[in-house]
C-alpha cells in the first residue's frame, strides 16, 4: 500500500519540477511520436523528445495501461530501419546500445506517465519508439509491443 503512495508522490514531484521550469530545453530540436495500439491492446499515447545540450529529455503520456502499475511497461527506441506497423513493428533491424528509454507508471484508471531513466542515442539515430508490456514474453518480441509510433522530428 505504501509503494503506490510513494510512486504517486514521486510522480507529482517530477511534474512540479518540470512545470516550474527546473528542466528547460535550451533551444533544442524537438520530436514527437504518437503511440498507436498494437496487438489489440487498446494502449495509445504520445511521447515527446527534446534535444538539449545535456542530452535528450523524453516525456510521455498513455491511456489503456493496466491500472496501478509501476515498471510493468517500458519504452525503447529503434534504429532508422525499424517500422511502426506490420508484423515486425517496433523491432530493431540492427540493435544498438542505448535503446532503453524508461518505465511507465499508471494510475488507478490506467493513465500512464513515462519516466526517463536512461539516455538513448540522439535524435535522428532512431525512427520508432514503443511501449512494451514486460509480462508478455518478458517484454521481448513484437508480441510484447502494446503501442508503437514513428518519431517525427519537428522542423
């Protein structure tokens, strides 16, 4: 019972810090990826990327996740030859270091927030991003993808 309360408090603190301008893009390039449901999951969302002098800042929101989870869902980025649909959606053609982005935390209604825990490769080196369910095949393979989207770099 204490763990969900702690996660909620942590999520609130992060949102306050971001909202207060503690984490500011420095005129960096931005990109977005709308997450479309995969494997009949019903999960959808949006992930945004901001390239700064200190690296990438990645944020995400999603709907349709299992309620009250922390760490069940993860996001990864994939090489520029990856595809956002079909039987090999959000799978690497050529695996590379720094694919892992972060974990999702969901509330009682299944609304999720992405918490970035790793520094993936810079914008332009990957083309798709996923939300994966680690309870399906330990998160591996296209069957574990619950949402996928193509990264679109803003002009």
